[in-house]
C-alpha cells in the first residue's frame, strides 16, 4: 500500500540515561524526515510498537503532561496520517499506560490501534511478511530491524533541525 512503517521499541529506552523529552524529540525528528516524502504525505504511515521490556522504569518516566502531549501529537499536532498502530508483546504495565492515554486520543487514532496478544504472526493479517523485519513477525526476507539508513538521513537534516529550533519547535 506504499505506507512507511515506523517501528518503536520503548522497552529499550533507559529513562535514567535519556529523558522522555529527548525520546519524544527523536520521534518528532523521524516524523519530519518521512513527511518530506510525497508518497508518505498521501499514503500515511503505520506504526509498530514492540513493547518487549517495557516496565515500571519507563512508565514512571512518562508524566501525565507527557502523555497528553504525545496524544496531541498523533491527534492533530503533526500533519502525518497515522493509518494504524500495531502493538506487539505488550506487558501489563504497557496496557496501563495505553489506558491512561486512551481518553486523550481522538476516535480515529484510538480505533486504529491493534494489540497483537501472544501470536505476533497475526500482524501479517495487516502487513505483508515480506516487508516486516524478521524480529517483528516477518518471514525473513527483510532480516532483523536495522535503522541505520534513518540515522544517516537524519544526520543530513541537521541544518533543518537547527533552523526550526530557532523558532521553538525542538
């Protein structure tokens, strides 16, 4: 369907080393990068959240105001059409976080969140196994998740981010 797939692994985040605001800013920067693609402007994107390892350490580092800002970002604050969000390997504490955010999400965002409990192969009902990383339910053609190309592209956008930082966007 031509949609960009955005993979997020919050369980790998160490809030003792990286504050939530920095994590949020990286997500924002990735969205700025993909929204420059005309194809993504039209088709939107799909997110996959692999919540493996998400625990109380991460939960405690996200304040209510942070959650509201995150919900606002996906609801109306950024011009990127989030078509679907898939959540894999969600521990109970991640479900608690989602329950806290749910009232702040618009109906269209909330209705497009799909939790895949237990059998992650169910994600292939929505996304072809050919384009999924092998560690996220893919059939092996893509290999494991590798985002080095995104890191390189973000580094090329340094002057853009410096420019918008002057205006208080970062």
